[in-house]
């Protein structure tokens, strides 16, 4: 391909295997190179073509069936009929925006806010998690009068100019803003029991440094599963401590629930609930519409007051009819099908199963996660030394055997498993069986 | 309502008429105040409730039919069956993202790029026009190595933190970035024949000032119909001159086609075509999916090269299946129904008709526009002194007689008429008749 290579991405297609691809894959790759703009990347050493989805499965054009253990947007499963039906009905009836009065918008907003602690009582809609984080930061800046932002070392929060500036996982060529400081993510495998005390020390230093540079403290932004930091579900007493430090310095705590939200972590609707702390702002996205773009910022009324006094915010599609209809169908289906409990149960089954497999493989140093958001750390044997190459081999071997997962973490060595919430016991058993087979093939003994 | 009032907006509901609203409207207003976050605003002195749309009509819950002469997102008309059918089919088949290979994405991208001059040969998808402008600026910054941005005095380009910083129409409480300079929009009613020379002088001063402050020149960003500057379709030799100045200073020309694109101005697909200049980057949005969130940045390959080398860009929903299916249906329908020619013809009918009405009313100083994007300037009689109050009275009188338009411009005195592209001769005749009636009722003689 004549396009320049982009920066390295965990589990990204590098183009090295281009010549080895089947002709129809090669043709698609060449066509992509001729029309798509900068920055696009594909997954896997051998990219996957998809033409159809159904429940927990994706299909390619030659009829192969893939077990999808990665895609969290379709948290109800691919092509869930409740969403198809709700969107079709709405599209046939009305598609307009929030500058007209509409009861549907209010009905949904009331239902959505009922899933939050009472303090979080207002919602503003956007189309993407990036837009939600961008807006939340504008609101936080107006509220605090400060600009400094604290995130974890390998955090990812989105792709607007504002949000990319506090998303260090985008890599060294995507610079952080001068007003951004990073702290370590928790990593009990390496920190031992001092995680909370260590991170309190780190955040105090970050706060001091932001104040010393005149930025002040605007916001601590974290996702409660620390996804791009390698998925760290514990300790659950950490976020409350960090939030208290930031609030004492005049800042707010923004919980990025774009990945962890809507029941994924198996304990209530929102990931921060596991941590027993109530944020000042919360951002939502990906699974909110099961494939229809819809996202939101939820906040305490008083946090939004100053922004509302100064600035109007109109997002043409944010809160428009079709996204809201899709989101209402998703909310209703999560409740009707008991998907939060399912995430808890099937997640526990998977965690037990992966732990059993790991006990046979000294390269699998840790199995962790919450609900259906799991990480398996691949290292040198009986060590905490990350092994990214081996992790990629596992991901690729699973892909060749029709199971889709990916990898994450600052060292790219943590297998990331995040199936649709409708995964059942048989799907989990199949995933475990295939994973055990891949581990046996790929991991040195 | 207990919520604080936001900043003033042209044709915004102020709350003053709350007590006079019917009970079910008042109830909706109160519910909005209790759940929606900061920044939301409604249109009109008496807000409009909508429950259903069909073609060029919107309906409220008491069965009133409104002629929609304002909503450009549904440029095929409300609830066009081609979009309903395409989206339903796609939702039932597959909703995933650009990290998997998919022929549909490439098929559509090739069709879309074929509507552009050959130099504009790459496309990156986002969900909103704001995201597209945000991304385009990141790309332009990487390409030029500069940060300075030039926009028109009352420009609007979107709501991310980055883009709000160069959207002066958001008002004085939403500050412009230190790297942003404004120039006048063309205004032949007031400039006379010296518009091009005057603006060349202004842009040269802006360029000098950006260089003097060390920002350099990154981009000139304009929408080719100058929508929030009051809709200025002429002179058509201006943008080429401004683009040449910016390019000579090392910057690029970004055409914001979020409002003017997809045939709205009645001469080819893109508004910049009327100006006979080829931009370096183009952003698309609103009508692209007829109600499904989808947007894009189109660019010259070499302009994206440096960004692609440094940064990856992944927008979960941008370029995902459902938005692309909707966009393909829109593109196909614009072609199949000859909507660009229709915009040209019906636009001309409207312009003639409004000019005839204006000739009876000394307060209607100018009728202008291109295709189905029209502005009627309301002033003191036989004068160029803007009369915002009278313009609002006209907009509100039309709304009370079931015709939806709005107002725009730095003084809020330009009636903004922007109906769906499927407006036919009878719709236009009805709009003209109602407008003449409102003018007779509202305008002093």
C-alpha cells in the first residue's frame, strides 16, 4: 500500500502480511488505501472481513462464523430485534432535534437518570464518547475556573483535539496538553498492597505541580476499569481517595463510563458503583445505542450551572429522535433480559475458567476483571515482565480459530475480553475451550 | 423554571411566555428543566412540540400540520422510505466498525469521493460536523506546522472545545482562542462593490497579526454560504482570493460544507463549487444521513500525510455500518430524485416570489440565497439598519400560522429559509402565500 504507516497500535495490522492475504482481502486492503483518510487502522495480523452479525457471532464473506468476545458496542448482541424494531419505528415517524419539545426525550432522560445516584440529576446528549468527554471538560472548566487535568499513565478518553490532549495511550506523537498530568494506574500485580498509599502520594504531587504552573485542578478523569491501562478492577477503595484529593484542591471527578458503563462490570449500571464513590460528572457512550451513535454526559445540576449561564450547547444529532429511540430500547432490554446479572454470572464463570487455564501456563501471570470485562496478563514465565509478542500470538491464534478478542495495556500484553452482555454459559464454555487450545498451541511450556 | 437562563440566541425561547403556554406544553417545559443539562435552548417565543414528520411536514400532538421550511438534516424530507429501508436492512444485518474490513464502506467512499474534484481523494468519517471540523483542524495543524485560524466575524463551526474556540457566533461568553482571528463576512448590501478588495486587505492584516504573534497561519475556515453571518451567496470570486492569500502564507483552506453541502445551494454537490475554488479540506455533516448521525472530512491525500504518520484516529461510530448505509441511501436518493436541480429550480421560484413580496415592504431590504438556502433581510424602512425585533415577529407569526423558519446573522435580523430539498412548486407557493400574509400582518407599512 502506498499510504504511510501510522503509529504502532496494540493488535494493529501492520501491512507486513499483505502479500500473504487471499486475493479478495488484498483487494479490500488496496481499496482502503486509496480512499480512506489518515489514521485508520485494522485489527489483527490478518485482518478480519465481516459481512453479517447475529447475537454473539460475526460472519465473513466465505461463511466463517466468529465468536465475538470483544465488541462492546453491541452489548445486546449483534442485530438485537428490540433495537431494529425501535429504530425502524422511530425513523418512520420522526427524526428531529432538541430545539423542539418532545416527550420521548424526557421519558428516556428520566429513565436514564433513575439508574444513577440522586445527586447526578441532569443529562446532556452528544453522539460519541469523545464529544461527551469534550463537553464534560468544558463544563468542569466553567465550574472550577481551573484547567488542570489528571489522568492515568496510559489512559484513553477520545479523539477530539481537547480529549486527545489527555489521552496518553494515543502514543508519544500525539502530545499531551501542558495542563495535563499523569499518575500511575493501579497494578496490584506489581504494586503489592501499597497501591492506595502510592497513588495518593502521586496525585498529591500532580496537584502540587498543576498549581505550581498556574493551571489549578479542574478534573480527575478515570474509567473505573482502567481499560487501556490493562484492566485493573481493584482496589475498589482507590477512586474515593483520589476523588477526595482532587475535590479538596477545587477540582471535580469525571467518571468515564464509555467502556465500563451500562452493566458491563456486572455490579449495577455503572462501573463507579463498584468503587462506592459518586462522581461529579459521568460520560456514557459506546453500548448506549447498540450500534446507533448516541452518548451523553450526566452531571450534578450545580456543576453545570456556570457553563449554562455562559454558553449554549446544541448538538444536532445529540438527543435527536433515532438515537434516543435506540437508547431507550437498549435500556429496556438490559432490564428485561437481566443482562447485568448475566454479566456478573457469566463473567464469574469466565474468570474461574481462565484462572484454571492460567494455572497450567506460567506465562499467564494474572486473570482479572469485573463482569464481562476481563484481562489476562501475558508475561515471561513466573514473572511480571510483560510479553507483548506472546500476547499478540495468542490473539492472532484465537482469530485464526474464529474467536475475536484483542489486547490492551501500556505494554500491549494484556488479553482484553469484552463480549456482548448476552454471552451465555455455552458461549463462555466455547470461549474457554478455544482459549485453552490456543494457549496450548502458542504458549511455551 | 428554576434553571438559569442561558445566553441569548437568535429565535430562542426565553421563558417569558411560560405562564401563557397550554398546560401540556408547560408540563414538557418543566420536565425539560428538571432533567436536561446546561446549554439547551428551544426555538420560538412559543416553542413547538413535534410528534411526527412526513415529507415537508411536521405535526404536533394536537394534530396541527406545520410546513417545514427550516430543517436541513432531513434534506430528503422527513422519514424518506429509502432511508428507513436502508437503515432497517443494515441494522438487521451488521453494525460494526472500521477496524474490520468491509466492502460497503469502500463502495460508499468511492461514490462520495466521485462527487468531489479529483484532488480531494481521501475521506475520514466522524459522527457530527463538529467532530469533522475538530479532526480537520488537527490534520491541518500537523500538515502546516502552524496553529493560526481565520474565520468570519459571526462564524459557527461547531461545539467541541477546539471548534467552539473558532465559532464567534456562540457569543462573547464563549471565548475565542488566542490563535483565532476574524474577518468580515461579505455583505454586498453594505460593502458595495469593494467587497473583494476590502476582505483581501482584512485577511492580509489577520495573517500578519497571526505571524506577529508566532501562531503562523494554519487554516482559513469558511462555509460557502456564510450561514450564521446572515447568508451571503455572493460575490463568488471572493473565496478564491482569500484561499490564495492563506495558502501563500503556508495555510490551508477548509470548506465547512456541513450546512451548504449535499446539493443544498443548487449548483452541484458542494457549495464551494459555486465559487470555483478547490479547498484543501472539506467537512460534511447534517443532511448526510437524513437523521442518522454521520459526518466526514474529505481531503487531499498529501494534506493528511503528516497526521497519519503521527496519530491514529478511531471513531467508534464514524464509518460504522448504519451511518454508512444511511449516507448511501441519501446520496442515491439525491441522484435518483434529481434533488440538486430541484433545489436550483424551487430556490429560484422562492427567490422571485420573496423579491416580489419585498417590493411591497420597505422593511424587507434584501432577498438573497442560492438554491434552497435563502435569507431575507429585515431592516428599518428603506435602510440597511437591522431590525431584529421585527424579524423575530415575522418568524413567530409564521410559526403561529404553521410555517417553520428561523433567523440568523450577526444582528439576528435575517430570516433563514432552508427547507428540505424535496420542496416542490406547490410547497413553495404555499410558503410564499403564508409569508406574504405574515408580512402584511407584522410589517408596518
